[in-house]
C-alpha cells in the first residue's frame, strides 16, 4: 500500500464514517440512558471491561466496512444487555455478586497501615497517604480507616474527635 493510500483512499470511506458515526453514537448514548444509571456508575473491574468493549465495538462499527450499522447496534445492545443482566443478578444474589465483583479492602486501621493488604492490592504507602490528604486527614494516626473500594477509589474514615 502506498503512503498516499494510507492517508486517503476515497470519499466513500470518509462519508461512511461520518454517516455511521452520526447514527451509532447517539444510539449508544440512548442505549446507555435507557439501561439506567448503573451502567454509567463508577467502574469496578467488570464495568471497565464492558466500557472498553463498548468503545471497541463502536470503533469497529465506524472503521470496519464489513460490519454494518445494524450489526454494530445489535452488538452494543448485547453488551449493554449483558451488563444490565449482571447488575440485576448482582443485586438479587450475593453469590453471583461475589463472583463478578471484588470486596472492599481495609488498608489502614486505627492509624496503622496494613502492609499485607496493601501488598496484595498493589497499593503503595504514598497512595494511602495521598488519599488521607485528599480526605482532609494529615497523618495516619488521625484516621480510623482507609478502605480501597471496589471501584479502585480510597475512602477515608477520620478518627473520632474527642468530645
């Protein structure tokens, strides 16, 4: 393939991307709105996989001439439907929820860093200290707990203030 062909082949390809993108993108936004807030919630590992798959599917629909808009929309609906089903099952079954989602992990308790938990979760001391500062806590001793949530964020629970 010549360099010129890598940069531009014909107007048909560009028009296809504009047309399909103009139809597929609003369809994806509509599908996400209909599927509910849970689909757009903070990401845990499963949600991240679905989000990446949605982006990949949209890109494939836009750029791969052998994939029709109808096929792409069905693929997007399938992914969103599966995400909805997993969220629905997770709410109704603790066993299923434990299968697809991780548990929060305690990283600091009563001012003491839990080194083994941090190592298992691949979290550094500096990251915990940064979370403390973001939570308005200056030192580990001023915190009752730091929890690594299922979406990867860290929650800081300040120690009780003497009354």
